[in-house]
């Protein structure tokens, strides 16, 4: 009878230590999972930031190209830049105005 009683606290202590170790192992697995999830979110955020920067750059290039094209088209259609050298572009009030 004394052997059973003396062995019971040791078994209880071993079972408690095993359960505590299992709890810490589970917590470690959960921490690893959440760390991996955090790294994935971080990488997704970096990719989103890069995509945003690329989008802003492409938008700026598109806007500049569109503006330059519209200005070039306007000046080409108006003949503003195609006047011969030495001839005034706007000839309002001169003898050339009758030819217009």
C-alpha cells in the first residue's frame, strides 16, 4: 500500500508536467502560425504598396503623355507653330489680315 501512495504523487506530477508541455507546444505552434500569417500580411502589404506606387507612376506618365498629345494636337490644328520664319503668327490689324 505504501508503494501505491508513494507513486501517486510522482504520476500526478508527471501527468501535470506532460499537460503543461503539451500546452506550451500548442502555444508554440499557434505562435508559429500567427507569425507566418503576420509575415504573409506584411508581404501582401508590401506588394500592395509597390502596386500603388507603380499605379501612381503609370498614372502620372499617362497624364503627361495625354497632356502633351493634346497640346501638340491643338498647336498642329491651329497652325500656331507652323508659321514661316519672319512672318508673324497673329497678323490682326496688319496688311496680311485681308489675306486671312
